C-alpha cells in the first residue's frame, strides 16, 4: 500500500505514532491525555516520541519570557525565589 501511494519506505505505522504524539503536543493537548492515548505507563516514554519543531520551541520560550515579564520577573510560588 505504501509503495502504491508513493510514500518512502521509512514511513511506518510507528513513524505515524511519533507524528501523532508530536502534533498533539504542539496543538496544546494535556500531556497526561497524550500519554493515555498512546498507552504509555510513564510520561518519560511519551517524551521519547516527541520531536517538536524549532518553531514550536521558540514560541514556547517566547511565551515563558512574556509571562515572566508580566509577573515582574519574580519566581514566587515555584520554589525558586
């Protein structure tokens, strides 16, 4: 079927599973929900399936910086300050 569709041999159901996890993470789904969707006992296993894009990483960092700036740069309530 894959060959008929002209898809590369490297593309497997396991590859699609990795893509599914990554897309759910990038779409903002709860990590526990994703872990349960793919049937993992541990979040660390689900993390191995995740290959988020550089763009997603950059946007996440920008959001964290903006939140920190809005809160006055304090670390109150998170054990760091």
